[in-house]
C-alpha cells in the first residue's frame, strides 16, 4: 500500500517550523530579553506562593527532592555526586525552558492566526527579516523608469532604509493623461517604484500593474490606464495631496523604504536638439528625429522636498541610475538644491551606467559619453564610482536590438579612470526577451561595493 504523502510532510513541516522558531533567539530580534524574563517571573511566582503558604512550599520542594533521589536510586544513580546532579539539573532546567518556549510560541501563533495575515510558521522569519533589513545601510537612489524599479527590486533584499527619488516629467500614456485630466503629477514611475519595493503578495503586485485594454476597457475612459495609476489618482483626491497619496499607498503595500518625487511642483521637460530646435515634453523629445544637445526644466526654479535633501544628507550610499540619461536621470539633477546636496554628501556615490544604448537618445554612446552627458547638466561633481556591465548578450538578442538601433554599452575602465572616476566592472545583465540589469546581480555588486568597496574587478 502506498504511503500517504501527508505522513511524510508532517515531520518535515514540524522541523521547518522549529528551525524557523529558533530565529526568535537571533541577535536583533528584541525577543530574548523577554524570554529570559519568563523564568525570572516564575521564580517570583514560586516565592509568592511560598510566602502565601507560610513557606511550606519549600517543604514540598524538599519532599519532591527526596522523591527524585529515591527514584534515581532505583536505577543506581546517586544524585549527591556532582558529576550526576549537575547534568541532571541542567537537563531539567533546559526541558523546563523548552516547555516555556513552546508555550510562548503557541500563544504567539494563536494570536497571529486570530488577528494577523502572516502564517504562524513564517512569523519569526518575517520579524527577523524586518529587523535585519531595518539595520541595513541608508541608500538613496535617483532615477526613473524601468531602470530604477529594477534596482529597487534587488536592493530591498539587503536593506529597508531606502529612499527612491523619482522623476516626474513623464507626459505620455496613462501618466500623461491623468496629469492633464486631474493636474496631478505623473504617477507612472512612482507606481513602478512602489511595486518594486512592495513587501506584498504577487497578486497585489500584478493588480497594481494591471492595465485596462481590449474588451475590458472598450468604449470606456479606462483604456490604457493601469490600476496602480488610478489608485494613486484616487488616493490623491481622497487625501488632497499627491505626496500624502504616495505615503498612504506605501502603507497599503507595506513597502520597504520611501518613494519621493524629485519635486511636487508641476514641471515639464524641455530639450534643445542638435539642430537648435527646442522641444517640450518627454514624448515629443523622444520622438524627435534629431539628437539631444541638452535638457532643462520649465519652470527652472523648482525645489525638492525637504525630505529629499535630508535623505541625501544622511545617506551611506547614493546610487544614480540606471535609466535614460535625459529623461530619467538628468531631470532629477535639474531640481534646485539636489546637485549641491549630492556634492556635499560624504556618502559613497555611484553612477550605474546603462547596459544598452537608447535609440534617439544615446545613439552610439560609450560609458564616458553617458558620464559627460550628466556632467554637462551639473556644475559640481556628483559621483565617484562608475559601475559598468561586461557581460555580453547572446548574438540573437544583440541582432534584434541592432535592428532597432540599439547596441551594447561596452565597459572602458581605463577611459573612465582617466576622467577621474573609479571604474567598477561586473556581469550585471539578465537575458530573457530583453537585455536589462538583473536585480539580484546589480544589488549584489552594489552591496559589495558599499560594504567594503572591494571584491569587484576594478
């Protein structure tokens, strides 16, 4: 007769739960002090009972002691010998503490089951993870688009002390439509960062990224909108403030970190093209047949939030990029006060170079060209390290990208070093249907650099 699979899974589940429960004893959990308080409390309870019974309790203890000695004598064990009673007493105390620990664990599990959403078996894992991440380095990231959300998706596994500063100049698609209709800041890049930092189930992430299209949105104004953008729009109307809407949505998603717009003022992106033409709006800039000479904001005197400058001041590391140079990175650096705060910061400052060029924006750009494009828009030095990818995509993927006018940004550490920066080279890409930074590889390389500024090929 075949064995019931459930019979095998029970011991394994018990061992997994027991192993997880041991994390209550790990450093930083802030639980051990309370566990140690239990036997102290029990000692006082015993003392109180003894006093209440005119200390006859200790007579009963002496009686139990004689009973135990007689019981052990039947097996030839003499409790008066130190080599016998020391291990026996330690074993008894350990067993008693184990019973107390099991009882507390079961109580916590019962409470969790009644009022919480975390599985009892994972409660210690969740607490340990949050405590561990809360002690991580203070990281500030600057950018927008897919690049920034990719970075956040990896970094959140190492620290929850993250502040993402996000560009708000997107005027296309759902974001542009909501901006024009409600006068709110474009929510698209903000939404992507919130989703990337979310500590929620996959279903919630999919819900926020869900985009109405086809039969679902036919003959309605929902066509092309993502649910996450609509949620931020609704939250803005409820709270009356876009900044507060982000904070409330962050609480709903239980994100690891903080997402801040680079400015809360309405602003549009302007560009001077190679032919001297001035173009307004991110969508128009990217669709222009001419190359970009420089970009600027309209109005030009927008200010950052106080929280942004405070985060930069307190940061242990500041990560700029990856992302589109002219539409995701530079717009953040054009906000008054941000470049100066970056220059004054004592944090480790790293620019993460794109792995592929972008048609119409960075055609033929090398790593040094990316650095020069940023430097042209700032009067101060913004970073010290440049992180570059040296992993080559498959020939099939490369050919597809080349047909669309894009190519690899090859690492050139010597040229970067001659510019006065510290080059850092590592394999950073994932190869699926697209070529982009791999969140885990990128986060691993950056944390090694932040922790010891070594371990990579420089």
